[in-house]
């Protein structure tokens, strides 16, 4: 009997659903059994808003510690939660095929139909900045908690709507709550949104090879370009940076935006190039955006 691989996961419904999906896929592809190991992260227990915490990493570091300590064999993260700086101790063994990359409005009405002054909940400055470009007359408030908790605030009448990642809503079976999905022309998602990252210790080549069965090269190229933009702009997810790339196997089309938090000004640019040079494509686009003042918009966030 083969010993099950231990897959570390946050304990939320979203995280365990995503992790079980990956576990089932790996078993189907390789025959290796997988067991889930629940891990509580700092991001799960703190009451602070994500923007105050610096965003990326708060859900990831505890899982990474368990990997290094050998308590789990591999971990699954929402790729948008992964810091852009590489961790030499670990290998990004697989990027699972992306589900839906878009942001979604949950509530009874579409954005255009909300009354002036309506209250929309989101913990993401990126979403707030882009929503203000579309509806500057609405009231945007920060919220915490899992998807169910946030949706409950709409049902209870505390909020008129909330904005969440569409992929997560589909994964937990709450997609029937979606009033509107935002196309990239309206709102660019967080870099890596909708994709899952599979990490394991860098010193386990056989495990890396096994996990590669889960890797989707087109998704990996796309998120590499998106995250290269974010890294070059030196932004965590507390900064209003959106990016989305689409790879067709040869060509990579990449669009990114930096928005002033008031929604009044934005720098948005697109480029295209080879999927093989995703990292360079992202860096070059970020450089072009800085040339048009994107870094000035970024600087305004810290005041």
C-alpha cells in the first residue's frame, strides 16, 4: 500500500474544496493517494484587514513552514495569494489550469443598477480603485471573512453587494449568487487570480516530477507574465494593480493597469509576445507603465 501524500491546506471551505480538487486530480493522474492536512494561517485568525497586513503571504507562510519542517509533502495556494519573491526552499511544482479569472458582483442587482450611495463590500484596494472608475458614486467598505460570511452580509441587508473572485464562487457552488461578472475591459483581476499553485520542498526531485502531472503550461506562462508585472512594480496585493494574460501556446497577450485609489487616474497598457518569454514580457510592460507615471499612482497609496 502506497503511503498517502500529505497535502497541506487552509481549513476554510474554499481552501479545502480547492485542495481536494487537486488531490483527486493527482490521484487520477498518478495513482498516488493523497490525504488533506488542515493548517491554520495567520491570515485566518487575525482580525486586521488584508490591506493593513500587506496582503500577500499572510495565508501562505504557515503552509510553507510546514513544508520546510516536513510535516506536509505539498501545499495548494490560490496563486494570487503567493508572494512574487521566490522562496529558494520551495519549488512551484505545478500551476493548475486556470478556472475563471474574473471578479464577480454578488447581490440582487448589477453594478449599473445599484442606487447612488449603495454600499459595496470588498477587502481589495485593486477592486475598489477600478470600481470607482465605473461607479464613483457608490460607498466602498472593507470586509473580511470567507465567501459565505461575506455573502451573508448581503442577504442580511448590511451590504448591497460584495465583490469576490468568480472562480472561488464556482468552486464552492455559490455561483448562482453572481449578479454580474466583470470582463477584463471593465476590471482587470489580481495577477494569478483563478489559478492554483502547487508547492513542495525544492530538495524533493521525485515529488516535483510527480506533481508536474498537474501543470498547465499555458496557465503557467500567463500567470508568470502577470506576476512579473506585479514584481516589477514592487507591489503587494495592497496596491491597485490588475493584470491578465492569455496564452494560446505560442503568443501571450498581456494587459495590466495601475489605478489611483480614488479611481480618477489610471495607467493601462497591453503587449503581446512569445509565451517562452513571459517573464520579460511582464517586466517590459511594467517598465513602460512606469514610464507613463504608474509609479506615481502607486506612491499615492502610501500617503
